[in-house]
RNA sequence: GCGCCGGUGGUCUAGUGGUAGGACAUGAGCUUCCCAAGCUCAUAGCCCGGGUUCAAUUCCCGGCCGGCGCACCA
């Protein structure tokens, strides 16, 4: 029944979908997947605590991500602070671009982005960078009215709202700090050291799993939009000229692509292309983006995302962030809405350039050529003892201009004099005083500022997706059943162990088996309370894929029954082989039907 | 942030100007040889603050939280 009730594209608000979401929300609360934080004090919007089931589920997904995107790719992982000084976000652009100017309409109480109003009604393009007071004046001067109700907005205050949580580092307010709105900057600011650890060899990747914070105006929809969330990010640093991803490893993976041109055509349909086809046809421009879309697609499936409710959507040109050249979002369908669970952005050298500019440090790597190359380089060595007396105070500027001219236009030095312009004044300099020469220089490499390809995963949204996509209802022997069909590898608990009866030694035996399985590294729940069917259902609700029951035959023949969650089928397995068998089942190296 | 609606045990709910009833779940016991059976008992609740009132879970105001719509989502 997994794919049978799949909604189409677009939004649905009918009761079937909504009530399914309600039942999942009820299950999540009741069984401890996630709970509202500090509810005894009335709760606080946009903050959730992962409960006893949600935490291992989230951890499993995180571990699986780390295994694929860090360990198996040979990437590094770091763990940066969540608080960073102001300079970091000044450089990254978050201080400006995260700072919205809100203006409330006195007529309809609607709130609008003041900078957008200015951009829409004047020929000013970047009102975002103007001070709020000036934006307010522009609105008054241009008689801008509310786009909703038409009331004049002149004189209304423009309020600032920054999505970053602000704090102070140390006593007083002299050193403001911010909770990071994304984990990425923690990697970028330490790029010089990280490049050193990578022995300056491009390409290399740096991953980070951690919390990020955004003071959202309006948190919504459980884990979808929250104020504190977990990201798993990978910053892949590449030489854009030469580095190629190992595309052959994912060339045949089929991607459900919803490209910008399809969105603009508004046909609503995704197009399935293999990674290779998408690259060859130019639908995906960057091979690196294509590589990660391929790698991630199979990963999503492995953690339990329903691939019939999944797509890769390309950002529309107007939607792209200030830093991104191309961006694809992985989206999953939750309750009729498409939710971004991952952004795959080609960030170019934007971030490293910004931090280089603001810090004055070098954010490039020296890339050695295979063989040193000899180039002819025009140079100057001005004779300042001649230039000084001749040109006085501007002599130093003239020397700089000569050096610049030599690099750009060496032919200018062919005659008796060379003319340079400094501050709109022309100066004729005798070539013999410039020290002009063409030297043969051996270059062993060049400085390259890497480009960045960034897959950024929202772990909470993925946890929520897996819950929603795994949720099933069916009937067993005429009774309704709810269960979570999560893959065994990510299930919060791998196996439930029950004595058929809590007496006759069955309970002692079952406790012993549970202990053995725990010692073997399995995640085990022991339960002897209530009828056997009730215990199966308890485990079904939290997605436990296998249950082991110790019965009277166990005492005779030393075999137990293993019951599978989705099918409710049972097989007998020798107790001695139990731990190994369950380990294989969990890791997908053995199928239940093969027992 | 604005608008509409809502907030009763762990969960889902009934109801009320005189402080609350059910179902499920949970715990103990009995029963039970593989899928939420039955019986007994038990635990557990009116979001917060202010106002009106002899009396407020109930009515009014504000807050907090949630759902939906708008806006926002670098």
C-alpha cells in the first residue's frame, strides 16, 4: 500500500491528507518522537525536543549520512561553535540580507517588506542595503501605497527584523555575537587551516553536523519550520577549471527532475533522467551538483523517503540566493505540500572571496602545475632617483601606474617615452628610467580560490518526512493497525523481545536473550506486559522491524520465532544464530523471506 | 507580524457560572500457548495572568501555544 495513495503535484487540503497528518502528529506525541519544548511553561514556538523514539531515529539518519557523505567520500568533518562574532556575518552577508525591513499598513494591518515596496515602485534596485529611515523617506517621497488595500504608507515606521538571534560575547555589549543561521560559515572562516590539513590538495570536502538558529517570524507545521534545527552540510571545495566528480559512480541513477524550464512551462510534471542524461542534455549545468544529486537520491531511499513523493526542483532565476549560481532543492511531499529537505547550491567562490576581503587573509590554495612553465613577464624597476625629482609627490603613484601598464600593455614601452595617467593627469616618462624589462620567469603553479558545491541537509525535516512516508494503516485479523514501515537500519529499535507468557521460565529466558542481543550491539526492547498481540502492536507503532518471541518450543528445541513488522509473518530461528541473523536483517544483507 | 478558529488526564474527546465524565493508553492483580480479548483495582486533567461575580474550566480582556490564510522563508 506504500505508493497507492500518492498525491499529485500541487497543493491538497482535503480531509484525507490532513487527517493522516493529524494521526501522525498524535502518534509522534504519544510515542515520543518529538514533543513541544517546555510545554509546562506554556511552550515556546518553534522549538521541539526529540523524544525517546525520535532521538534514535534522528541519530540513525545522521549516522547514515555521515557514513555516506563523509567516510565513504573520504571527506573531513569539523564541529564549529554555534556562536560566532559579528565580523563573520558581516563578511558572509547575513547581517545585511537577514535583516528584513518590515512596514505595517495602517489600513489593512498587513505587513510588507519595505525594501521590496521601494524596489517595486522606483528604479532603485537594492533598497535592502539602505538604512531603514531612508527607505521610509523614499516611500513617502514616492507616495507609495499599500499593494493590498491602496492606503498611503507615507510616515509609517520601517521596523527592522533580523532573523539571527543576537547575543553578547563576554560582559557588556562591545562584542556582539550571533547564533549561526547556517553551519556553513564555521567551515568557511577556518578554510585556511582546513586547506592546510588537506595538504592544499583540491578537491576536498569538509562536512559538519550541527544546530543552526533562525528567529522565524512564524514557525509552522511541526518540524518543518522551527527556530532551532539541525543541519548536515558538506562543503565540497573544487578547482572549477580542472576538478571533475567521479560521475561514473552515479551515472545510471535516475533523478526525478523538476527543472526551472518545466516550472515556467507550468506543466507540473517531473522528468526522469539519469545523472548522465541530465549532464549531457545540460539540464544540470554543474557535474558536481549532478554527482551529489545522484549520490543523495539513493540515500534518501535508503532512509525511508518514498521516492514517489520526492523530487529535485531547480531554483528559478529570480529565486536564487545572492551567492548561488545554480541551486536544486530536494523536496518531499508532506500533507500535500512540497517541503525543501536539502539544498544543493553551487556557491562559486562567493564565500571564500568575502572572507578573504574582510579578513585580509588568503583563502586560496597554491596549485602546482604538473610541470613548471616558463613565461615571459614584463616588469618595471623605476629609477626613483630620476622620477622623484622629476615628478615630486606623484612619483610613487607613477611608479605604480608603470607597473600596472607593463603588465597590461608592454608594447607601450617600445618607444622613447611611455605615458601614464595618474588622477586624470598625463605624465610622459622616459623609458630608460622605468627599468622596463621582459624577464623569463619559471612558474611552478598558481593560486586558486576554490569554488564551493554545497549540499545542505535539514535533518529535522528529513526525520519528519520519514515518519510521514513510513506511516501505514492496515488490518490484522480484522483489527486496525498503525505501523511505521521504516527501513530496519534507521528504526529507533531493531528488535523487541517477548516471552510468550511471563512465567514458566519463559520470562527469565527472554531476558537472557535480550541481554545477549544487546551485547551483540543490537538495539533491543524487552516487553512482557499484556497479551502478545498488544506487544507486537506497540512495536509496530514505533517502527521496530522485528520481534522475537520466546515460547514453550524454545525451552525444548532452542529456537525462537522472529516476526516481521510489515508482513506479520513469522519464522523459527535457532537461538544460537539469532544475533547474527538479526544483524544481517537490520543491515539489509539478508531478507526476511530468505529465512 | 496580521486575520479567522481553537486550547479539558499521556492521547482523543463530552460537558458545565457552583472545580468535571467517557474511550484509548499506562500501572498492579487474575486470566491467556502468537497478533490491541475479558474481569477487578489504581494513577492521571479544565494553558497562563487579569477582570466581572458570592462563586470562573465556563463570560470578558490580555498573553502563551496550536491549526489555517496572508506575509516571510537570506
